[in-house]
C-alpha cells in the first residue's frame, strides 16, 4: 500500500515537472508572461486614473480647442512684439 502511494506521488511529481519546460535566461526574459502582469496592471491603472480625473486632466475638455487657439494667438502676438 505504501509503495503504491509513493509510486503515484512520483508519477504526479514527474508529470508536473515535465509540463513546464525549462527556459534559459534569454528565453525567460523575452517571454510575454514575464511582462504581461505589469502591462495589464498599467493599463488598468491608467483607465482608473481616467475614471477618477477624467479627460479634462489630459487637456481634452470641452473647451480645449479654444484654449489652444488663444495660446497660439498669444504666442504669435509675443513674437510680433519682438520685431
């Protein structure tokens, strides 16, 4: 009975070990799974930030076009004053 349990646990451990191939460092570092957690976490964090602060914090509010036109006009006026 004890031999059967030991034999079964050996088979299970061998099957688990052989399911995961061994990678060398170059293969492991270039594997997508290494970075996927950080990439998706960053995307989720970005969308959470947008949900909290909205598009206005990116400068994409309702009046962004008017602000940009005024900014460019002021810049042009300053440039004209120099000459």
